[in-house]
DNA sequence: TTGATAGTTATCCATGTGGCTAACTGTACC
DNA sequence: GGTACAGTTAGCCACATGGATAACTATCAA
C-alpha cells in the first residue's frame, strides 16, 4: 500500500472519535496547551494524551514543548487531505452522471 | 453523545480502511454485486462481507438482494457529511485568521 | 529547598477489528 | 432432482483501541 493510502488510513482513523474531533475543533480557534485541552474532557490525562498522540501521528496537529507545557496547534494542510479525497471521489461519480446525461441526450436523438 | 456525532464516528471509521475506500471508489462508477466487488481483493468472502457491512451500517452504501445476488450502490448524500464536517471546521479557523487580520490592521493604525 | 504543576511512562483491562475456515441457506440451471 | 453459484452464519484468532491507575520526571515559584 502506498504512502498516500496509509496517510488516509491514519487521518480518517484519527477523525473517527468525538474526543479527537473536539480537539481539532478547539484548536481551530487557536493554539492550546495539553492541560487546557484536557480540561474539557472527563478522562484521565494519560488517556487524553493518547488521543493527542493519535492526532499527532496522523499529522493533523503539531506540538512543541517549552518549559513544562506542551502547546498544540492545528495543521490545516493535513486536514485538507480529507477534502482532496472527497473531491477525487466526487469527480468519479460526477463523471458517471455526465455520461448518463450524454446517453440520455443521445437516446432523445438530440 | 448526539446522533450527528455518532454518525461521524461510523462514517470516518468506515473510511479508515483502504479496502472500504476502494469499494466506495468502485461504486462511484456504478452499482455492482458483492462478488463483483470482492473479486478485486485478495480476501475471503466472509472477511470482505464485513467491510460491506461496515459501509452499510455507516450508511455510505446501500444494497438490495434480488434472487441470490446482492447489488450495492453508493449513497453520495451520506458521503457529503464528510464535506460538511470539513467546511464547518474550516469556517472556524477562517474566522480566526480573519480576526488576526483585523487585529493587524488595527495595530497598523489603519 | 520544597511544593505544586504539567506531562510522561508503565501496566493493565475489556472490547473492537480484521482476518481466517467450515459449514450452511437459498437460488438458478441442466 | 442434482449441482453449481452467491451469499451468509458461526466460531476462532491475533492484535489494536480506548479507557484506567500508579508512579515517575522535570520545571516553575515561594
């Protein structure tokens, strides 16, 4: 399996969890520390950190640690891969309906 | 957790697998029977059927059985939920950058 | 230097996921 | 009827996932 497919796997998997989507949503408004983010969720910190890890492996967020606080930020370019996949997909079925249209027009003797 | 979130869970989970994405891609070109679809994959039928099941539970595909053959078709409207989620997301960070622009303009004394 | 704060690491656990084989059901065809 | 074909059901297995607790490290502040 090529790299793009593996990337889609990890991105979609990362998005298939409400906690992780909420983190992405929150980070859309600006950077935040891990504990700022964690506050909103009824979950032990280590559990929450796993979600951060999944998002980071997928490349959807980045983080850097200064002093003892790790600050996370969104990586919108990586999220855009989702839209690209969707657009590619839509192109396929658009082409199909276009072909159906042509077929119908031909049948009408147009 | 509300229904929309649960729906996103199952949709993104369904998409987080290369076999299932390939099925969606194939169905974008038109309907196909289970065994037509399965042919392309090096996998036992029952294993493949699970993927079909996951896609169907997520609502991304539909199927009907006539005689002994089950025919599957794409449900593009359900796939569109992915784009809606992405657009909602982008709206959030677009708003943020817009605010940053305003801030910068104010600082410039404009 | 002593707390308190912010993460991190190490385990552990129940459940889910993705694959398999074997055996079964129902339909089509000769 | 008998056989082949298209799915389906049942059960098995290894591994991943999402949660937990306990104990640790490192930094900041009094």
